[in-house]
């Protein structure tokens, strides 16, 4: 069983992860998830939340060590969100204790000419994690049901044969993504998805900080402002995406993102929960290997 000595942390992680986990999208409504939720914790509980994050990060590193040693499972963490929801910070904090050798992060921006010369999953498939590794997608193939849906002109630029683009295109994409993730999970690559759910008002505050603070100016982007104008379309697209692609094998976590300290705890908790569900263990060493080790130890002790 995974890290018995950390059973309490794993148990506590479950209490922070479960309320935000969607495994069956059919009844999902975004309005049931409050971006400002903190499970009763107040701003003065922040230091405790930070401590919880620190112990969570330690357990996560231990679980990753087992994942790497066992070399059977892979874990893909997909992050999606509106701009300034805190994807980068969540990834940085939560993965801070993890061995970089077993972790890969890829960011997906607008597709290149080479990307557009292929099917839309192509560029993501090339970045899937190896067994034993944690892969992180900062944005992903889900953009194909978000930005591309909100701006249909992107779809016409995709060089897909026009006869294949019908009004069923979004349902078809959802079906293909569900099948793709099921295929991965049947191969031992577990896909877990995060939607960092920030409110429109909190986004405004964060954009203003980017505009006002010189050290944050570099993050300010006019195109982020333009996308903010499509807020309601994005919310609808996110809701429909989660309704259609949350499954027991590949859940969505709808993470309240108005308080960064809380969203990081939830993301860490969800990663711990996902890893602990894999029942990881260090590979067992057989009798022959044990004898070899004993022999080597004897030789080492006898040597100068
Ligand atoms: P930040 O939070 O720092 O703004 P970011 O993830 O938004 O980070 P940007 O470089 O600002 O990174 O933006 C990447 C942009 O690429 C996003 O607006 C996203 O919607 C867009 N994008 C990603 N995938 C696709 C796609 N398949 N088609 C069109 N646009 C895409
Ligand atoms: Mg951006």
C-alpha cells in the first residue's frame, strides 16, 4: 500500500479533493461551484493551509518516487483556466518538491503551421508522459473545445476537410477526447483534469495588478483583455466540456481559484488522491536478487 506512514496526509487530502471532483458530467452545472469556496477556512488560516501544502508536497514527492520506481503507471495532469486564474503558480507550488527527473511540463499555445498540418491531438500525443512519470499540460487539446469553439474562425483555419465540419463537430470532439482518455487509462496512463475556476471579478483584480505593478507588467496582455470580453461564451464552453468529458477514469477537478492559497491546497490534494488510487508500491526484490545484494554487501565490507 502507498506510504502507510503518510496515511493521515492521504486521508486529509481526500477531504480537500473530493468535494471538487466531477466523475460524472451529466448533471454538472458550473453555478454549483463557487470560485470563492474555502471549505470554511478564513484568511487567518492561511499559515495552516501553507503547512498543509508543505506536508502534502512531501507526500506527493514520496508517491512520485514510487511511481518512478514501479515504472508501470504514468500520470497526466491537464490544467485549463481563464487567464490569470493561477495555472502557472499552482503548477509551480504543487510540483515544487517533485524530482524533476520524473516530471515534464508542456504549455500549449496557438497551433503552429506544423501543428495545423496534423490532426489536433497530434502535438499533445507527442508530449504524453512516459510510464513512471508525471506529465503536466498547461492548456491542452481541450482548447479545441474552448477557444476554438468561442472563435469558430479558428476552426476554419484548421485545414480539416470542410465536409467533416458539421453542427455535430463539438459532440464529436468530446466523444473522441473521451475515447482517447479511456484508451490512455486502459494503458496505464491516468489523465486527471483541473479547471481553475476564477470569478470574473477576481480576474479583473488580477489584471489590474498586472497593469499597476511594474514587476507584473510583463504578464499584462491585450489579448487576455480581449478574451475577457467573451467571458460568458467561455463559461458555457467550460461547462459543456466538463459535462461531456468528466468520467470515473478521467475526472475533472473544478478548483475554486479566487484564493490562490486554497486552490493550491486543493490541487495538491487532488494529485495525492490520484496517485494514492494507483496503489503504488516499490518493486519487490526476488530471492535471487536479495542473495546478490547480500553477496555484494559482504564483498564491500571485506574490501579496503
Ligand atoms: P498566462 O496565464 O500567463 O496568460 P497562457 O496559458 O494564457 O498563460 P498565453 O501565451 O497567454 O499563455 O496564451 C496561450 C493562448 O493560446 C491562449 O489564449 C490559448 O487559448 C491559445 N491556444 C491554445 N491552444 C490553442 C488552439 N488549439 N487553438 C487556438 N488557440 C489556442
Ligand atoms: Mg494568456
